[in-house]
């Protein structure tokens, strides 16, 4: 009876704590429709580290929590940003961890041993983390031998861990094609993931079994397929592109200009090296693009002077880095071995370097990487809001607009295919469906009334 009473009191204190948090969020000006999501992220953070009360959380816990979210490919940037803001409000403003009391001066109820026994929800985005088996180290080794990107490595490891968690962390060698089939069906039927997400999970598991465990899956049979809706790309009109570019400034304006003016993918633009911008021939060379292919695309003359001025600033920054004993950038492994000093040369520097240096996770060297893609994505979304655009705008929207406007101007579709780097012209054909006058340029019958 005493145990029941203790648990009930702890439950009431916990309910009062989160009710107070919701009131606190409302007083902070958080929209009512968003409060439940802020509470969701805060609850996830509370449940992420079993045995560590909220009062004992440190910035390291926050970074680990957000890092886990960022490694989840099913979460979008705005969700991660929202989670970061929710946890900041919880720790800094509501709990006031520095002075040992929450915003109301009450003791943290989650520090109570009775309250800490609350089980996680079945679909908690941050379940208790199990230690990786020896397979994880082998996955990293195999992927780095194949020069896969860190983004791909993180995504594959995420799906491998999720697959093993789905099967109660059984040794993957004891699982077969039927287990993979059940997991993929679960993703489609219960998590309702997109077709591309399901395909990525399948590719990760095929890599695990074939390249790491050396036990090919073979034919896994039929499984529930996620539906791939037929969607047309979002395209801006020329006037909308002009309005979008107005609020942007500095490097972001130049990046957006190249995305639209050259049809680059975001990461292709951010990974540009100084030597890849050919001012004399009026072209941009894209190295190791999607599918590990090189290509040449147009150089927008409108940005010639702006880019030259930008590169002068980058050169000054590079000289300062060299004087400080830095100035090294990431190089393709084969070139780094053959030319160990090339990473400090001017031609290999990024056109859009980051504002600060960081530690390379592979070799632990202090380097200056390129601008982070999330910063560009956020800048373009903010510019779209300021421009009053009703369409959902992302950096890739500018690439779609580049292709569509070229076709509108009469450019040959094969030429556009080469500029975009598409392997098959059928991929480029989608832009013919979003032209101003598709097909035979028919008119609506109502216009004849």
C-alpha cells in the first residue's frame, strides 16, 4: 500500500512538473500548436539517459542527445532545430540548472527515484542505446576503404542499429533474409517511411551482410513496399527567384546564385574548390558529384565580380590560417598520400570555407571545412519567408528552377541533362511537365467564354 502511495505521489509530481513546463512555454510565447512538440522533445531528452536525473544533466548530455537526433535520417532540419530550442528552454530557463531549482523554485521531480522508473514510450525516438557489437567497427572500416561519405556512414549505421533493435539485439549472424524482410515491411506498414528511406535501409542491410559479415542475403522474397508518390518538383518563376535572392547577403547570396545560375546540388556547391571555378573558360567543374561523376556546367557571368571579391577574402583567411600553422583542408585519400602538402595549397581551398576550424573525425587534424549545409538551408528558408513566397523552398528548388527555365528558353534537353549530371534523360524529362505551357499549349475552355 505504501509502495502504491509512493508511486502515485511521484506520478502526480511528475504530471505537475510537465504541466508547469507547458505553462512556462506559453508564457515564453511558444505557439499553442507547438507546445506539445516542445514537450515531446523535452520528454525524449528526459528519457534518453537512464540513471541520470535531469538535475544532473550536463552540456555533454545535450550534445549527445542532439547528435543522436542528427544521425537519424528520418528527421528534418527544422525538427532538430525545434528539439534544440525545446531542450535549451527546459535546461536553461525552466530548470535553471545553474542555481539548482526550476523556474518555479520546485525540486526536480524526475530526480526522485520513484519518478525515474517511468518506462519509455514504445516509439521513443531515443531508445536506450545498446553497445555496438564488433560489426560496427567493421562497417566503418569497410565504408572508409570504399571512400563512402561520413553522411552515408552515419545513415547506414543508424539503420543497422534500428534493425538489430527491432530484433531485440540478436547477433546479426543469427538473422536471415526473413528477418530483413520483416524489418522492411515494418518500416512501410507501421512507420510509413518514404520509398527512398526504405531503399536506404535495404542498402544498409545488404552492405552489412555482404561486405561486413560476408554472408550475402540472396533473395529475401516479397515485402511490403513503401509507396513512392509521383510528385512534380517545386519550381519558382523568374520573378520569384529574384524576390528570393533579395533578402540574402554575403556568402549565402553567392551560394544561392550559383545553385540557380549553374544548376548545382547544394553539396556540389559547398565542396567547390578554388581551382574548379574557371573564370577564363567561363565554366565550373564539378568533381566527384552524385554517382562519383565529374562534369562541367555553366558559369553565371552575373556573379563573376562578386565571386572574385569573395575569393580575395577567402585568400586572406587562408593566409591567416597558414600563419597560425593551419590552412589544411580535406583531400581525397589517394591524392593526400601522393601529394601530402597539397591540402595547404590555394587551389585546393574551399570556395565557401566555414567560419571556424574544427577537428577532422578521421585523422583528428585541425582543419577548416566548408560551410555547413544546414546553415544554407536555413538561410534560404528564411529568405523565402521574407520574400513572401507561398511555395516550399529549399536549395534544391533553385536547381529545379535552373533546369525548367533553360527548357523554357529553348535549350536542348540533352544539354540540360549534361549540365545537371543526370545519367538518364528520363530523369531530366520531369521538368518538361512543369513548364508554363506543357504538351500542346492548350487553353482552358473557360477562357473561350
